[in-house]
C-alpha cells in the first residue's frame, strides 16, 4: 500500500495520527481483508480497536453482506449462547418463540466480537466449533446449522494470562489469532496527541458553539508526557471538559493540570512505570503498588497502634512485591488496609486516624471521578481505575456512591 492509500483510509474512518505502528496496522487490516482468516485485535481500552474490523469488512468481498459488532462483556452469561447461536421455542422459561442468533443473521458477512476475553467457557467451546466447521446448533435444538461468517475479535486482556488462569481456551485463542493487529497505546503515539486534542477541541467548539480552546507550548508538552491510562477516550473526555468549563480559550499548563488526575501526571513514589503494551491486565498490580506506597507513609505513626492490636504489615518492600494473580494481589492490599486500626476519637493518635480517613477519602474521590468521567458506566470506570468490576461494585456499595 502507498502512503496515499493509507491516508485515504484514515480520512474515510476518521483515524487521526501519523504513528508508524498505526499505519502498519491499517496496512495489515487491508491486506488480510481479501482472505477469510480470523483476526484478533489487541490493545488497551480506548485505543480505537473498533475501527479495524470495519476496515476489514469494507475492504473484503463481504462488504455488501451484514456487519454486526457484539460486545461480549455486555451480554449476561446466561444469554450469550442464545444471542450468538439462537434458540428454539421452549428452550428455556422465557423462550416463547424461536430466535435467530448472530451467526445466522450475519451469514455471508462479518461478526465483530469485542471483549472476546469475557466470553464464558461454555460458549468458547461452541465458538471454536463454528470457526473450524461452520456448524452450530441452536439452544434447545437438534438440527445442525451452517453459517459462513468472517469473525474478527478484539480484547484488552492479556490472553496468555487468561489461558494460564483457565479463563480462556488455548485452542480458541490460536484459532482467533491467525493474524494479530496490535493497536498502540496513546502514550506510545506522543506525536499524535496534539493532533487528536485539536480535532476534539474543534468538534466540541462546533457542538457547544464556542471558540475552540488552544494549548500553550508548555500545556502541549504536558499533554504529550501524560500517561493516558484511558487512551484516546480519556483524551476526548478531558478536551470536552475544558471546552465546556473554561471561559478562557487559551489554556496554559497550570490550567490543564487541574483536569489531569494527579496519580497519572507523575510518579510520586519513584516507582518505575509499568507498560501495559504487553500486559494490560497488570493495571490492578500498579494500583496495589500505589496504595501500598501511600500506606507506607503511615507506618511510623501507626507502629504503636499495630503493636497494641497485634496486627501485621507485610515486610516486603511495596515496590518489589512478587508478581501474583491480580485478584490475589488486590485482595492482599484490601486485607492490609482492613487490618490498620482506626483509633477512637478520645485516643492520643488523631494523626493516625486522619491518615486512614485521608486514604479512604482519596479512594472514594477517585471512584467518584471515574464514574463521572465514564458517564456512570461501571465497566469503563473499573478499567480507568485498574480494578476488577467485582471489586469496584463492592467499593461503590461501601462508599455509598
């Protein structure tokens, strides 16, 4: 492909950027489109993975056929089989009529399975059979049905870790991953950040009928050096906030900094940044390190209280905590936090109590802000915070949010 061809595709699908890896991803998508190979698109949440299945479909011989995008993480586990493969009348209590699944109605077209790593194991078995033979059976049925569907899947998970943990089938992973497209994180596309921000600023200027915001040189540099856990989605969110809330349209670094969460602006405890390019699932470990780092400040003030309560504190340095399963690691942080006693008001340790309350206040505010930025979408908020959905739900309940 020529650079002109790549630029034409960018304009058609509103893809902004000059990053070489992004150009290579587009080139791979176009090259593989003429085949029926399964494609797995990987990358962090918010990087724009959804563009590539559409490019593959539109550049293929199936472009006149149906195209469906399915978010596997948004479909309840009990209804996943019905959604994908359909069901017969009476297959379960509420099955009052037969229903066609996506593999039936997308016949001759393309099916995009987003967040495929969230798919239940029992459905993974059936998906593997469809990919290998083109055959499936409706829920409650006995007739073997055929389909001719091109499957493109996407995930933000570390699939090898999911396989090791028994959450994803290895044979299905290799069947989906015939060709892999890795979409780079925004922090790896520093040259594209000002371009994207300018595009969003112009869009929101038109939407809200206000002059577009402009960044100073220092603000632009701050924007490029920011970590962007939420990637393009987070950048767009911040551009909209500034466009709506700021009365001055020339934005300096000090003003911009107010909209960037502090825990991402800089490394407060000297902890080396963890790259999620190869291991996106390590977000929870990073949050664990941050939490333990903050708690380390309390150690001296709480020594006497811990001795009185016979509580324990891990001897490992927080920054060299061994790698563990992310749920176990986060649970460890929860247990440590719970063991730190909160002194009664009448005791002689008010500073220690204040520290405990400060940690909880910071955590509550971080969760509140993430929920606000994601528009109340708990799954997206959990990804922003680096938490599992189950942990976030528990914290929302604890903090009455």
